[in-house]
């Protein structure tokens, strides 16, 4: 979602806009936010630092998003 969607209240789009404004286009952060594989690696690292209960909530939310994108209702 961070890579391609606007997010709730455009939070992901604002993050991408901030990165594009704060870093040179050749900087690894600016390049990484355009790469879904790179972005997933760094976000997974951040999630690994979160408490287990919050990780479970994020996992369920991610599963719901995946089901929704694949056409489930």
C-alpha cells in the first residue's frame, strides 16, 4: 500500500511526496520508495521491532486488504 496507494487521509502519498522533496532522485531512499521489494524489506524490518499484539493487528489488516484486492467481499 505504501508504494502504490494514497492511504487513509493520503498519508502514504504525503510520505512519498516528502521523500521526493527531501532526497535527491538518485539517493537510495528516493529509489527505494519506488521499489515495492525494497520498501517491503525495510518496512518488514520496522514491523519486527513492534510489539507482538500490534503485529497481529497489522497482519489481520494486511490479510483483509489482500482478500479485498483479489475480489473477496
